[in-house]
C-alpha cells in the first residue's frame, strides 16, 4: 500500500466510524466541511507523528494542514524536505 | 466530530425510525440548479435579502442594520471582507452608550494591533512563540491587579472598565494571534472584522477567527448563491424552532405549570423542596428549553454569517442524536467547543505526554473542557470579581468548577472508549446511547450555574432529592 492509499484508507475508516460512507476525492475537504471534527483530527495527527515523524509542536498545527488527502500529502512532502 | 450535513447514524435503522431520521422539513433548495441560478441574478439576490430581512425582523430588533450590511456584502462580493470590518466597527461604535466606552474599544483595538505586530516582528522570541499564553496570563494578571486596588483609588474604575471590555474581546484577539504564522494571514484591518462581527457574537467568537473566514468564504457567484440559500434555510429552520419553543413554553410552563429549575433549586435550598418527580420535570424541561434556546440564538449568528457569504458550520446540530458525551459537547455549542479545542486542547496535545496516548488525550481534554472552560466562564463573569472580590468570586465558582471537572472526566472516558459503529438496531444502536447521554447532561446541568448563588452542597442536595434521598 503506498502513502496516499494508506492515508485514504485511514480517513475512510474515520468517516465510516461516524456513519459517513459518502465518497471523497483527494481534494475533498474533510475537516472544514465538517465531515470530520477536531477529535478525529487528533487521530490523523497521531498517524502523521507515528508514521511520518511529523512534529506539530515544532511546525505548528492548523486543521487546514490536514483538510484533504492532497493537503496531508503536501504536508508529508514539506516535512520530509525540512528534515 | 461532524456537525454538518452528513447525518451521524449508528446503523441504518429500518422502517419508521429510518424515515424519521431522514425527514426533511425544509427542502435542500441549494441543490436545485434552477434555484441556484436564480439566486445568482440581481432579482434573486434581492428576493433572498428581503426574505432574510423578514426572518431577521421576526427573530430580533437588529434586523435593519444587519440587512444593510448583508446587502452590501451580497452586491459587492469583491469587497466582502472589508465590508465585514466596516460593519463590525460601525456597530461596535454606534451601539455604545457613551464616548467613554468607545474610547475603551479603541484602546483594546490598539492593544490587539500591538500584540499582533510584536508577534510578527519577533516570532522566535518567548512572546512570539507563545503569544496566546502571554495574552491570557496578561489578562488574568490585570484582573488580579484590579481586584487588589481599593475602590476609592482613582485608577479603580478605569482599570475595571478596561478589564471588563477586554474580557469581551480577549478570545477574538486570541484567534488573531493563532493566525499569526499562516502564510496567507490577513492584515489587521481584516482581523478587526472578526472581533465581535456585525452578524452577532457572544464572548465566544462566532464564527472563530479570520483564518476560518478565509477558508469558508464563497469564491464565486455560484458558491455565494449556495451559501446564501443555506443561510436562508437555516434562518427558516430557527424560526420554526422558535415557533416550537413558544409552544413548548406554553405547554410546559403555562399549562402543566412545571416550575423553572432555578425556582425548584431555591426551594430545595430553603428546605421546602418540591416533590422529587416535579424536580425531575423541572430539570428536564429546563434542559430541553436550553437546547431550543441555543439553537435559535446561536444559529441566527451562523445564518447571518452565511448570508454574508461565509459557509460556516451550524452552531447547534441535532445534539439529542449524540451517542457519546464527546459528540454531544460538539453538537451542542460547536463554536465554544472549537475555542476550547484550538486554545487549549491542541496546544496541550501536541506538546505533552507524547509517548503515552491515553495520558496525552486525558491531559489535553482536561486542559480544554476543565481548565479552559473554567477560565472562559470566570473571565466572562468578571463583574462577580468586582462585586465579591477575587477570593469571594473564586470560592463562589466552586459549583461551576465541579461542573468542569465532571464534564472533562466524562469526555475523557467517552473518547477513550471504543466507539461501536456496528451496534445493531435502533434501540441499542441509537436510542439507548442518546438517552443516556442526554440524561448525563441533564443531571450535569444541576451544576452548570455560574451565578454563585448557592454552595456546591446545595446542588448535591438537589441531585440527591431527585432520587428521593433527602439529606
């Protein structure tokens, strides 16, 4: 499973836990649209910390950074470049 | 947790329960192409503004200044954010009872500007890294100093006036400080537009800060039409809720003569309690009444915000359908929860106890739902500090402090427990969890008072009396 698929599956699982089985694209807003909320954002944060070594305490956290699959991928790329 | 359109359902329930869950009293007009097209024409915009203005007039007296600013944001979308600032400032100054108050607001805006500028100039300094902590600790220090000054001193009244006015702006300034590092951050002029914006707000920023407004702003004519149609729908919904609220009050209080909760509590304090079942009725009636009330006033702000072209999420969205304590907290008063999450939860969660997942979540939850919640309400009701003195106000705060501890404990447990999305059936999957959650918040409401009227023991006495235990 590649990076995008892994993130997509993770988000899909979070949405399913909330009873949301609507489709979403890589550019779909998942937090600002209200489909997922702040507590779900924590799950994504933990995944990004554990799996990709991103330290939000250092770079600063904003829900917009993880609002879509594309945004998350971009964040991972930026963090990779930085380290 | 989501509070927007997608309904949160345990599992698709069958039959009448499913149909009831998906019943729509107001059609989704924003999905009708012909309606959206019409809403983009000048005539369509005018029709929407008139209908919205009528709705506003029914729900409040401030309909005409609101209608003026909404007309401007509708017909001048390229200048929307500037118009929001102009509307916000005009209402802030024109509604003040005295020049003195207007000067205070100016002073606070200057302070906000200086704080933002300093954070931008020295991002690596101690202040630049933690401006929010400086803002809040500075505000608390100001309150402590003001409470130490003798009432006869010349500086006493000006200092309290400043503290009391700052208390109404502090969280708005906080959102601006949170936005300081965003690459696309707004200048101070646009930030000011979010400080008690013209569509209305409490001390809780509706709808959050400039960063949020940037992201939810309608970018094109179709987006604006859809957002405004959603605003109109929301206003229609809250008018329906307000009709229901009047009917509810008539049935519960006028016909059934259920006593108000405050009255039932005061009788319990004076050792002449009402029968336990009447106390239950009073508590439940008050709890449901508070849901109706917050749905009306909170969503009115959001409806106006949508009409101004910002697709904000609702403030209250089906709280009684919540299956967990944490979900209810999210659905009941979304913008207050967001404040606690952004100012207290995330900063704590991202910094502390990273190796222990549970401890990390519990600490962050307590930072938000307990500490942040208590701090917000203590700062909101500063007049008690002025009236009772700091020690008296702190002692009197014991009841709400207990509320915060109990709430944070329950939310922590709720978050740590595994959610069961596959709980089968309507009764086990939806009804029982929802009733349990509502019952918890209903009982917690006994301790939800910030009025400092009675000690904590009196609230416990009332709780015990509900179960026919008289202590």
